[in-house]
């Protein structure tokens, strides 16, 4: 019965505004296993919190098969949040859900938490700490993932926050870790983590889900070496800001510039905000959660700094980087500059020339290329 209902819902789900392709699905076997396990555990009618829903499969599935008394959801990516809303509209009436940041409002009183296990242990740690701290004492945390992406380290993280962590039988290459009995908060790690990067004399703040954590990525380090060669800008953008190191260092180098640090990830923009505050730069740096500069108008900025991602999920994928290059070309004013660092095996030059304008290779080392692209007049 639940299986049929879920099949009907999953069939309607789409990933837009994220990339769509015939081989890319908006749900996976873990979503189904999480929901069916919750039904078997008798969690229907309960107060449900969903964390890490990709495109709405868990939230909309829970709405249908658990008929929860209350349904709240946290997703890190703004594209996932939008896909959930669009899929909910498509499916029509169901139990309403509320989209919230990871924290007390999301988890207060929750007796059932459905979690798609995140990629990193740091992200799992932040989630587990929040669930243990804020959810109901009788909470059941169902943490599911693809077996090939799961590690014993995940059990260990959950065991730091819960008295009982039981791996369930695997099904269709997915498995659930069932955690119960939140431990008292004395052991809780504090997020964002703040560390001092001596080589930059910068405090870096990192929430669990953010790229590179509180460390300096080696590509970012290479791009920073070119700061003195950059033209001072009135308005500069750190596109895909992560912890906001590029934004902070740019703001320091060019005291007259206003800087926007923007990322699709909630954890990233919260980290960048905390980094700006930790270094006394909060009045110079604003942060914005946005998908590839979607809310910026054409020709509105003078400089963009970009260290694009080249891994999407578990696969190597240049599409995310190309989308960001295209976005940079759109928002730059004529004569404005895009500075990009990327793995030297990636063939980004044609895209930089096409979407932005004349592009010069300013530096190369064993791993990375740094380019300066100047926006051609429109
Ligand atoms: C390689 S990391 C660089 C982070 C940071 N700038 C640094 O140098 O440490 C790439 C960042 O791009 C972000 N990102 C990926 N796709 C994006 C999109 N469509 N819109 C905004 N940010 C995106 C990721 O969330 C990630 O934080």
C-alpha cells in the first residue's frame, strides 16, 4: 500500500531548477527505504522532521504515507528547496510542510527524523548534534544512504550523540542506521567551527556541510596569490563562496570595495557570514544564498572571483562550473573581470572566452590554472 502510494508520488517528481537529464532521477532507493521503514516502525501521525531531502521525495512521501501531525524540512541547497515547492504544487494538496534552517525550530518536539546521510562526517556531526539537542527525548533518527557511500565513521559519529545506533538490513543497495536515545549535550561539537589560518592571518568559520571545512583549499590558495594583480572594483562577488575566504581576502586587499559572498548552500552562506564577522569585515561583505547569481541583474558587478566545483555528487562533472562561468559573464559590467581557478585538466578556456570575453592565463602550477577574463562590451 505505502509502496504503491510512493511509486505514484515519485513518478511525478522532477529536479528542476537543478539539472535534468533522462539518466538523472529526482529520488532514490534510500528515500523509499527511509519512508517504508518509518511506516514499519509505526511512526505515522508523529511529528516529523526531514533533513537532506534532495528534491522533495522524503517530504512529499512522508506527507502521504506517514500523515504526520507536523512536517518540517531542512535542505542545504536552494535548488532543492525550490524543487520541493514546485513538486508539491505539481502533486496538489497534501499535508503542509515548513522549510526551515537546521536548528531548534526545525527539530523541537520531533519524534521522527528522516535523514539522507550527507557526504561528509562533519555535516553528519552538525546534524546529529542538532537532533540530539533539540528533538524529543524519544526521537528515532532514521539515517539512510547508499551502501557504497556509507562508512563505519558514520556509525561512530552517531554513537557520539545517541545511546543506541542500530544498522538495519540493506535493501536495494541502501541501508538505514537507526539511532535513538539522545545523549546529554555536554559532548556536542559547536558549529560553526572557527579556526585561525595563520598563513592568511584569517579566522575561518565553517558549518559542517561547507566545502573544505575551516581549511584553505589549494586552488583557493593559488588564486589568492593573484590578488595584488586584480583591478580594484566597486562591487565584487565571491561566486560559490564556501567559507568566504576569497571574499574576506578581497575585502582586505581593496578597502573601497563592497563584496557579496554568494553560494547555493545555506551552510556556505552562514559560514561566510560568520567568517566576515570573525574578521571585522561584516560591514564590507554581504552574503546571499542564490543559485548561480540568479537574483543579480545583468551588468551589475565589476569583479567576480570563482573557484568552481568540479565534482557533482559522486561523479566528475564540469556542468556546474560552466553554469557559474555563464552566470559571471551575465552579471559583469563591460570591462569587468572574472578571475577563475580550475584544475588544469579542465577545458574551461573556450567557455570563458564565449560567455565572458578575452581570457588570459595568468598562472599555472602542477594542478591549477588561473585565468583573468575581461567582459566584452554588450
Ligand atoms: C570549490 S568550492 C569553492 C568554495 C570557496 N570559494 C573556496 O574557494 O574555498 C565551490 C562552491 O560553489 C558552490 N556552488 C556550486 N554550484 C553553485 C551554484 N549553482 N550557485 C552558487 N554556488 C554554487 C558550492 O556550494 C561550493 O561552495
